[in-house]
């Protein structure tokens, strides 16, 4: 008879899906090549990209060039995610100016995406323009408008042509794959930045980009990478870091039980948390009961188990979780 695991052996996975590492794909400026070339590839593979738009570049919300991005975000939620890039790609020289630029842009992005007015957005600071605000001043403005600076990256994570002479160092598939390797080696989060792909400006080669997506898809299928939207990975990390999972009295017949407490606001930070539970090695699935702290009925689910480990996603809310 297989040995029983330690009771209450439940833990929060570092990344969603218990992936080894996380990667986010950034596409700045709403280029035609991103719309025509990147989006179909992402949709085909069910991968996610964050597309940072400046809505002030267009004639208005009904401008077909802008409206098409909203249509894609609503048609493919979780795959095409819109991000904040300021109203007109302007600089950050005053808190008031930045607040106005992101308030206007963010409101329209949320409306286009079909999101609530308070939904959190990822902010991508535009390049090539003056920026004199300190990190602290910038963070205060963003926080007041429900936005978060996207995950940092260096020039080696910025894609473009080999003859581009600015701070761009990711020219090939091999360059990008090395960054994926680093993410897995460190168990961390990496971001890859693109503008044009095969066209437009600062264009990364289309064939190399296609190879990159295929590689991300392969690593995701092997459980090695979570390809998440910038705001989704930010939410998950904040939820995970602010959560506590403490042993709870296991009901009769339960293998393990724990109480999950969260510090984040679940109305804003709503990315599911992945939990892992030790179970007997002869189990191929387990029943999971989630009893919210507010007294709502326990929500049951069935979770697969492999080699003595069950994995399942739970809402980021305070609750008691029992595994049977």
C-alpha cells in the first residue's frame, strides 16, 4: 500500500500552472505588423501578448485602426491584452501631465476591452521622449489610476533588426531563446519587447519571431513556461507574495486541508492561484472543496494527480481548501 503523504501538504505554486518560469510578450505602438502577423500566430497557439497602444494617435474611438484592437481584445480575451502607452507617446515631465495622459488613454482602453472602469492595466513607459519624473513619482501616479509599470527588461530583451544602432540587442531567435533559458534557470519572469515584426519600425524578423512563438508553445506544453499577459503575471506575483497558506483541521476522509488568506483585493487582483497538494501516488485525480470565508457554499472541483502531486487553480480569496 503506497505511503500516505504528510497531511496538510498544500502549497502555492511560484507561477500559474506550476510552470518553472514566466514570460510576457510586449508589442509597442499598435503596429500594423503586430495586428496582421503577430495576432494570428498568438491566436493559433493560444499564447498571450500585451499590446501597448497610444489612443491619441487615432481620430477617435471609432477610427477603424483603433477599433480593430478593441474588437480583437473582446474576441480573444486572455490572448490579446491591451496595455497603457500614454495618450500620445508623450514624456513624463510632470505628475499632472502623466496623470492626464494615462487617465484618458486608460479609460478608452478599458472601454474597448470590455473591462470594468477600475480594472488594472499594465503601463509601458514610451521611449524616445523626455522623462524626468522619479520612479517614486511615476509609481504614485500609476497607482492612483489603477496601473502598474510593466516588468523591467534590459536592452538584451528588446527586439529589432541587427543593423539597428540604438539599445536593441535581441536580433534573432537564438537571442530570444537564451532569455527563455535564463527565465527557466532562475525560475523568474522575463519580458520580451517588440515593435514591428517583419515590417513597420524597429522590426524583428518575422521568421525568427515565428520560431520564438513555436518554442514558447513547446516549453509551455512541457510545463516549463507560463506565457502570461503583463498584468496577469503582475497580479499573480502580488497575490502569491501577499498570501498565506496555513494548515487547517482536515475533515473526515480528507487527505489535506489548509486555509488560504490573501492580502490583495480580489475585485482587482483576480488572477487564479495555482495550488499543489501531495496525494497518494496511486491517485490519478482528487476532489477539491473550496469553502469561501464569507460563508458561500463550498465550490467542488476535480483535479488531476500525477506522481503523487495534484495541481489546481483557486480564486485569490480567503477560503478553506480540502483535498479528498
